[in-house]
C-alpha cells in the first residue's frame, strides 16, 4: 500500500492539542474525521510532533497508508477544515517513510512581543510580555543548554518513568525591535520542554535567574528549579527534518517517544 505524506499548517488556538482525546476537539481528531469520509475507514496517522493545546504548526508532517491521489486529500481536507487547518503540501512518500520515525529533528519557534501595547492582529500567535529583556544574558543561558542532556528540569517524559534525555541541537535568541524569537531544534522534545526552556530564558532576561545558574538547574533534574512555563500561543512547530530520501532514522535502544512541544 502507498504512503501518503501531508504537510499541515494550523492555528492551534481552539484545539486541545494534536492527539485525539474523548470529548475534546483536537487536530488529529478533526483530520481523521475528514479523511474517513474519503477513505471509508479511519486511517492510522503517524505525526512528526504531538503539539500541546494551543500550540500552532507551520510545517507539521503526517503520514498514513492509503491508495488515493494525494491532491484529492488536499482538496477535501482544505475544503472541510480551512482556514484553521490546511494541507500545504500532499504527495506520495518513499517506501518505508514514517512521519514520526523517519524524522531526525524537530524545530520550534517561540515569538515574544516586548513592546508596551499588544497587537490585536498577532495576539493569537505571540506572547505579549512588555518590558526590557537582557538578550545577551538569555543567549549565554541558551548556550549552556545545547547538547545531549537530561532535561527533566524542563518537562516530563510522555510515560511515567520514561527517558528525559534529549539532544538539543540549537537554542537561539533573535531580536528585531520589540520582537524576540527563540528557536529550538532537537531530535525530540519531552512534554512542555520548549515552553519551559523559553520561560527560563525569559526569567534570565528579566534578571530572575542568573545565567550562571542554568547548568546547575539542568543537573538538578528538578522541575521546580527551572523558570515558568511560557504560554502555549507563542509557540509554533516550524518543521520536521528528514534524512535524504526520507528513510527511517536509526535510533538507539531507549530512544524517545513522540516529539512534544
């Protein structure tokens, strides 16, 4: 059976995250509902990143087995769910492709507006947090977090007692006027990890946390030691990264579960 790959963009404001949950409106739930009308049975979806409630996506990748023209899937989904959820690209994938297991990394972007007045036209996608932030201190703290580390201080494993070691490849802070953007890229993320990293960096920029204390916070493996959890609406899953050809990546034993943001 052929593998269909979709690249989704969505506004997560009014959804209770990606994963289907009884009695909750979710991205996966709505997508499966629409796909079932075309495929005549509910598909089993594989997804690059299981975004949390209120988190958005610009390049979420989804795959499933189906004998159908991808362009038809794109028309049907966009006709039913746009503009909240749209398929920006639909295609057949190489044999063996899996949106979750073939991904080698996921990249998120968090947006902060530090200006005095919120912008009503961007408020759904940017955390308005007025006041000056020390960007140089935030960058120093970010450098201490990059690498393969145990991030138990910055989130929780999907399963009780699960592995909290992840490989954070990039954590950068950009400033353009009153706008700050924090980009995080890792092989995978534990639950609320990106938002906890952002909240901690903001606390550093706000002089609530000394950047020199960040290595000790990381080593403590204690969620209470890190900063606040930033609100979900400022976070967007920008893209998933795949090896050439999209073949499944090789994982060591005990590799992380679905990426979370």
